[in-house]
C-alpha cells in the first residue's frame, strides 16, 4: 500500500513525535519551506522527544533533558533542494526505549527527507517537476509537507498550488490518496465550518467526500497549471 498523501501546516504546536508517527510508511518525505530563514524553524519541528537523537546525514537532531540542539547547524543546508538521509544511531537511543518500533522504523537508512526552499510562484514549475519525478516511482510516492510559520498571501498561494498539483498526480497513480484530508488542511479555520451553499467555494466530490477550495484558489490553480503545461510543450 502506498503512503497516504499528507499535508499539514507545521507550527509550534506540532512536535517531532506527532510528525514521525505520520512518517512510518515507505517513501520520500518532501518538506517545503518558504525561504532560508524558515529552515531552522522547520528543523525545530523535527527535534525528537526528550532523550532522543536522530542523524540526518551529517546533521544531528537531538532533544536533551535541558535543551534542544541542532548539531552541524541548519546552516549546512545551502542548496535550494537538500536531501537529508536518516541513518541508524542505535547507541544514541535510551536503553529503556531500545525496543521502540517507531524509532527503529525511522532508523531505516533508506528514509529520505528533502527540504526544498521556495519563495515565489515563479519557482513552482521546477518544484512540480521534482514532485512528478518522485511520484512516477510507484513504489515510493512522496509525502509533501508544507511548512509555513507565518501565513502570507503569496506563500499560501504557493502552498495551495503545490498541494493541488501533486494531489492530481497522486490521484492518477494511487487510489489510497486521502483527498479530503489533503485539501481540508489547506483551509483557514473560518472556512471549515461553512455549509455547502456558500458561494465562495469550489466543491469537488471524490469518493463521497466533499472537498472545498476557494474560488480564488481554484482560479490560481488553473492559471498556474496552464502556465506549467505551456512551458512543457
């Protein structure tokens, strides 16, 4: 069974344990960050529970009893796209938790996490192609995770377009895609309780689930998709 399609807004309330529980399946994890300034905040979310230490390639992520540390700091991530490979670190796991299946699964060296920096809609085409290359590997579909600490209209648009484009690809390739949850998490809180009769929404039906996106989001998706298609032809 392929991974579910996961999107979420990472914030100070979402800690490593919660994120790791969604990362147990096989596949590649793609984290999209707004800019270089948000990379450290993104890694803060990846810090594990107290006493744990994980190693992504040459970057150590640890949570001690007193303070969380990022060894080899996030400044090592310089490129637009950076792949972090999670390696085994059995000696760094507490003895009383040595049989923790969650962290054993995360110690699989095949686990990869890609940080991708994007700052404008002009870059969405290259990111979409990156996603398509991974999605086309039917055995290892990607799990895009969108990071935004502070919402602004430009980055919200980037997030919406990225999720919807990759969602369309996933729908073509995998039947287990959770379309409702993917789109649901894009919505501001004030949209989540609205009725079906509201005029400011585009409603899509997928396997008996109603999926809401705003008309502005739908129009933006349409135009950006058309731009990408035109550039590829």
